[in-house]
């Protein structure tokens, strides 16, 4: 029997529910696991070049359907329409990258040996994987997990966030139409209890989760008990360090655009903007000016100088409480920070300063459109503040002197460090963090290096060694 309705589309711009879906029954979930096991046997046996053709079709469909996909994401989680379209197009780039580069990335790698024979490291699939994905980038998060693993020959069960079921179904339709065989990619509307059982199922070989620290700890605990490989991409409180600038307005605009993207709901958003005292006052004033220009609007309208809703009413209410607590603990709220009356999920972008060490806002991730600016008086103070966080996803350092910025960027305790750019986000650039931001990497060459059997193949004897060198064994024996 069904576990009841958990998956539903609630438009955060209106608060109206437009679609509801039941969770799968235990029988349906077992059927999915059976199909995954059978699908893996056939998919892994397919030459990687043939898998690449199918993954190329996936990329083409993401590109061709970008407008339709964008409309779904905007309705389900409130992302501005242009950003939703860009996300779908980025997915096309990711699938295209792995279709093109995957065969080379997974090719056998010869290694030198001190014993006679041929040795290579092989990249082999490990089986069925469970992906647990979030709502904030409902297509991109799936793409960066699915693309490299489909190329490797793994198969996927995908449990998406309960608030974006139509995005999940749209991805499933793309996979089916692209020719991904039955059982190789399956969307499952599973309950939390069911997911716990799936992680422990011996047919599942690994789990990838993008989400909260709490969810990551829970999944890692269950996976650890069952000796399963896990990749975790969790929270972030990325520093955006401005040491100096020739143009305060330009630097502030870059920091502002980065922070407001996706209504501030990005794991690697610049949640702590650290600015040199020489330019701090002008920088904050510019941030306040930019933020004051924004007005609420339907995210589908594509109007300039507007902001859309957060992903849900609950998310907006949580952020509202965090900002109120920050002010109670001594922070200065310069502008914004107003929660709409509901049921919609609008929260006006805010600028906070004077967030003191030890306060809640100093330690927590503010997952929404809140710009927090800190003042520092030296490079050493900037570095110390940048690293004073339990998170370690990304960070960036900005200066007219690239070497000065790089000196600090080299010492950031993060998984992704950038100089004079907020980040480097392309299909070929690895993504992931350290500390409480999780572990493991997605995208780029490292994306194919997680859920893989790095198998050693050793063939003893001079014949194998000669063949590897391109010589005929008889010729080698005569030499």
C-alpha cells in the first residue's frame, strides 16, 4: 500500500498547490531495485562509446527543452526564469562533457612496475547507486551526479526533493526518450523510511547526497553501517574577500550578483563578504543601494531589478527568524529583511553588518538573500576570518594585485578556491568541499573517480610486457 502523499508542487510565488504525487509502495520500490540489478548487467556490458551516444542524446534533449524545463523549475521552487533556463542549458554542457571526455577519462592507465609483466589501473562500474538530490538546483544537481556515473556504466535510483516532483519526472522523461535502457535510470518517489532501507540494501553500492548537514550525517551513518561509499555535498558559508579595488561599485556589483543568484539559495554562495577597512563604508553603501532597488515579482515575469520568492514558505520563515535573531544579538540590518504575509514565500533581500563572533548568524549558514559584510584591517585578519567557519566549500579573494590575492587563496580551507572570480563553474571544473561541507567531488575528471572500482589488472611475464611496448614477443626475446 502507498505511504501517502509526500511529493507535491507548491508554487512559492502564490503558495498554491498545483500537483500532488503518492510515494511508491514497498512493492514498487522492490521492483525498481530488481530492474536496477538487471539494468546494470546489460549497461555495464555495453561499450562505453555506445553509452556515450546515449548520454549525448540526453545532452541534446536538455538543450532543446531548456524553455520547458525552466518553466517547471520556476513554478516548483521559484527560481527566476532566466536562471532556470541557464541551469537546464548547463546540464546539457555537463552531459555533453562526459559523453565527449568519458571514454578517455575511464581508459586504462598503465603504471610502471618493478616486476616483470604488464600493469594497468582500470575504471570499472560498481553497480546501482542512490542519488538523494535537493530542490535548489533541481536539474543541475542531478546532472553532475548522473552524467559521469552513466558513462562509467553504473545505474541510478534517484530520490529527488519532495518539493520538485515535476522536475524529477521531466528528467526521467528525458532519460527514457534519449534511449537510456530500462532500469538504468529510475526516479523513485520514496519516503524517508524507504530510503533508509534502500541505502542498506545489498544491491545498492553507493550513495550521493546533496543537502543539509543533518541529512548528510544521517545518510553517512546508515551507509557506514552498511559499508557503502558516500559522496556528500552539504552546506557552505563561502568567504568573498575584497582586499582592494579600483572600482568599489564594480566590485560590489559582482559580490551582489553572486549573492542574489538563485535568491541566495546556493550552497557555494558568498555568504560572508569580507572587505578591507579602506573601502568598507563605500562598499556597504553600494550594497545597500543595490538591494534597495529590488522589488518583489513573479519569477516567471523576467523583470529587471526584482526578486522572486524563496523555495517555500517554511524556508522564508526560517530565514526571517535567523535575521531577527542576528539583530537581537547586535547585528545591524541596513535594508530589507521583510517577510511577506503569506502564503507566498517572499523575503526581501537584506544587508547585515556588525555580525559578531560567537553569535548565531556568525556560525550558521543563511540560506537565502541575506548579504553579510565584515570589516577587516589586514590581509592576515581577512584570512583568519575567512577560515573561521565549520564549513569549507568554496571561497574567493579579489585584489588589483593577483599575487596578493593568490597568497590568501592558497591558504583558504576550502575545496574550491578562486582569485578575482567568485568561482569557476563549468562542466570540467571539480566541485566539492572539506570540513562540514562534505567530502567527495563531482564534475570534471574527478567526477568519474568516485563511484568506481579502480581495479588493478596485472599480467605477468615478458610477453605481456613486450605487447604493452608494441613489440612482438619473439623480437623482445631476441633483443
